[in-house]
């Protein structure tokens, strides 16, 4: 249970930071409001990545094998897009290219934060 909570917190923080970075760097990514909107969007992405994405990745295993796991990026893009849809007009990604770059930012930051949390120096 502790590991799942740590993963949820890491994914929420990583996603929120990635969305903030994407909004600053990628044209077509906007949000209205303060850090609360980014936190909610980060939480939505984290929840989707931890609950829905594993099911989709199991169902799409043959396709992921054929594409050398590149189809996982499509699933991750769907999770970020779903968060965009869930938040209505408060967080918006306009187009496929901004969605691609935002998804890459989210994936890299989540990987880095999760690796940091699992590192032996963090636990001591």
C-alpha cells in the first residue's frame, strides 16, 4: 500500500510539473487558473496511468509487440488527452503535436521521479 501511495504522489507531482513545463515551452498547451488546475490535471493523469493504462497495455500487447512497444506512447497520449477532456476548458492541449510533446514531458518526469523514489539513497 505504501508503494502504491508513493507511486501516486510521484506521478501526480511529475505530471503537474510536466504540464507546467509543457505550458511554458510547447505552443498550444494552456491552462486557466493557478497551481490548483495543474495539481488536478496531474492527479487525473496519475489516476488514469495507474488504473486504466495497465488494462489498455495488457489488451494491446500484440500491437505493442509488433510496434516494438511504440504503441505504449499512443496509450500514454490517450491518458493525457483524457485528462484534458475531463478538465473541460481549464486545461487545454490544442492539437496532436502539442499532445505528443506534453506526453513525452509527462513520461520522462514521471520516470525520473519514480526512479528517484526507488533509489536506495532516498530510502535511508
